[in-house]
C-alpha cells in the first residue's frame, strides 16, 4: 500500500477517531488516551489541592482580607492573625540560603563539567546528589547538635566583632536563629542547584568551547565569555529551583530557626517560616478561624512555590531546546 492508500484509509475512519489522532490501530488510540489521562491527573491533583486550600481558608479570607498578608500580630487567644512575620522569615531565610549556596553550587558544577578529570566526574557528581537523599530531619538533628553550638561559640562572635556596626550582626549569641536556619537550607538546596547547573553546562555545545580556545582564549576566558553567557538562563533556572525548595522546607528549618513570630533585622534573632508555623501549630489549632488562618498561609506558600518552579522549568527548557534541536 502506498501513501495514497494510507491517506484514504485514514479518511474512511469515523470523525471521532480522526480527532483523537493519526493512529489507525485502535490499540494505539487506547494507549494514547490512557497516557493522556495519566498526564491530566497531575494537573487535576494540583487544581484540587488549590481549591481545597482556598475553601479551607475561606473564613480567614473573609475576616481579614488583604490585611492578613501585612498583619504582624499572631495571637490565637484573641483570634488575631497576621502572616507578615512568617512571610518575612520565609523570604529572608531562603534568599540568605541562596547567597550561601549559589557560589558553592556553581563552583561544583563548573568543576564537574570543565575542570575535573573525566574519571572523577561521575563519582563526584553522585556524591553531590547524595546530599539530596538525606532526610530533612537528619539535617535538623545535625543543626541542633553540631551547627547551633558552632554558630553560638565561633561564627556569631566573629561576625559581631568584625561586622557588628551593621544591624544584621547584633544581639545575643544563641546559635538558633535566622543565620543557622539559612545555613541548613543552603546545604539542603546545594545538590539541587549543582545538579541542574551541571546539566545546563553539559548542554552547551562543545563547538563553542573549541571555537573560543581555537581563537586563542584560555580555558577561563572560554568559560567566562562563551560557556557561562550561553548557559545563563538555565543557571538562573537552577537558582530558582533551589529557591523553590528552600521556600517549602519544613522540618530542618523548624528545628533550628528558633520559631518566634517577630520581625528582626538581626540574623542572630529567632524567626519563623510559613512551613514551620503550619507544622508546629496545625495540630494545636482548635478554633475555626485559627485553622483557616493556617490554611491561608499554606495557600500563599503553595502558589509562590508553584510559580517559582514553573518559571525555573521554562528557563531550563529555553536553554536546552537549541541543543536538542541540533
């Protein structure tokens, strides 16, 4: 049968089959329909989660309105709730974790793709990714027994002695606080940023590196002027993916950040995050408005994390698509 016969066979199919796809075999149509259903299930689950959290936070939305986001009071006794201290703790701890983790993660990714011996790249990459498999509670225990005493006895006194003229490094040395929580977060998001950055750098065509070095550029100049500019969108996507994980991290941060509902300029002071307040207080919430306020915090966290992950994925696809086309 030639192409004309195949075309006539497709035209003789019922209209509903032609709309489902080009497959002539009914088995292919069933397989395509099942896989499409599985893919749609993920979207339906996300939508159901968003709808349920919106319904659960209905009383808080109606009672506080937009003032819930900028309110600073969190008093379950008087049913007065404001999310600003938790938003502040979440954003500051996540951004501080990025400041610590991004230079290290980029250095790891560059070393594994450009500088390390070929035989060591796979084992070292496996060890870096192994950090992502460590349970969150283990990081929290390590933070309690090792990191917090080290921060209290060495890091915080040093920062206060050298940078104490800044408001960020003032206050009592407690070990627990914003700086300790951000440090744990940095260690936890480091493998995510390093792994994605390594894949982005590996997607850079070798012809660009070879062309730059063929024109007389050193390895550092080829990396700085050719490789990194080509991969900058994907690297930014890796950073946003790490930020998305930092925003939603719960147990490790809850165990080390201090859990105090206040806004302080000092990085030594205890703080609170949106994920931590939900984990700590949800089982103790008895009033309907109390539960609704916690649900609204979860709704805010859900949309922020989802938006950041979508932006990151789009950026990674944008940098990888030209290489795949070639």
